[in-house]
C-alpha cells in the first residue's frame, strides 16, 4: 500500500516551467502552500492518448473543455463513494512560450497519512473501494459512457484524511485517462478481477466474496458483448 504521496507540493517540472508561481501570476496564490499538490497536465497529450465519446471530437476540445471533462469524470467517482480531493485550473499561457501545453493544472488536497492502521482496517477499506469501483464500471458499461481508466491501482490511493475529514482511502494520482471503448474496459476489468482475487487471498475478509463474484460476472458480460459486436 502506497501510504505517502511521492509528489512534492510543487514538482520540479512545474517549478522549472513557465507555469511556476514566480513566472505566472495565476499561480501566486499557490506559492508557499504545503496543503496542496499542484501538477501540470499536458492536456493535448492526454487527449491524443485517450478515447473520448464520439460527440467529444478532439478538434473541439481546448484546455478549458479538457479541464471540464476531467472534473466531470472525477466528480462522478465521488458519487460512488470514492474520495477524490481534486480540482482543475487553466493557467494563462505566456507570450514567450507559444508551444507551452501544460496549462491545465490538477490541484489535489494533501492527504495526511494515517500511521496507525492494521491489516484488517486496510483490507476493509480496499474491499469497499473495490465494491464502489465495481458499481462505477457496471454503470458505465450499462450506459455505454466514457470512463476513467487509470484509477484502480492500490498505489494510486493514500489511506488518511484531508483536513478534518474522516479517515479513508483517497485517490491522489489523478491522470485523466478517459476512454469509452469495450476493449479498454475489458482490460481494466480483467486486471481488477486479478487484483481483487489477490486481495481476497491476502486479507481473508468475507467482504471480498461478493466483490470477486461481481467482477467475474461483469467480465463475462463485457466479453459476451464484445464477441457479439
């Protein structure tokens, strides 16, 4: 379990770029703050390496629209009980950097790591996360909607609290890989099925029984749907 985020409050790539606080007035309010993690996102790269819904053609997506789409998808996770303390900001490009593309920032609240956690508490929290992710992907498949593809690895979460919030798992790795195709969905579900089987064997908690059955069933449904297409 990755309990401590490895991202500094300001990553070197941000400090060295034209988006650094001293070079961009939009970021002055973030200087000297240790309660947030600020990450630049190369939004054009994410668009090129994702598969949005057909109506969201890449030529119609600018930095602002990309930030809106990303926020929408992470907000949806929150609706499924998955804690994602992230917001997105579009910073103005500087005149002397016409090719600067990392002008969308992901701003993540820093999670205070819970030090005194036992194996059962962690297992229970992970089982709940897996159950919530199962519901998320079940609905995405049933509704034929785009989904976040890179939110299921254990190392992407930190067990702790944000401010005075309850202790729990928080998603801190917020790369917005967004897809809508069944091939990617099936890959995710097969990988998650493998992960939950391993967690069930490790933690030996009854909560995992229904979760494992659910992922096996959903994998079968997507496989059947893909073969019929």
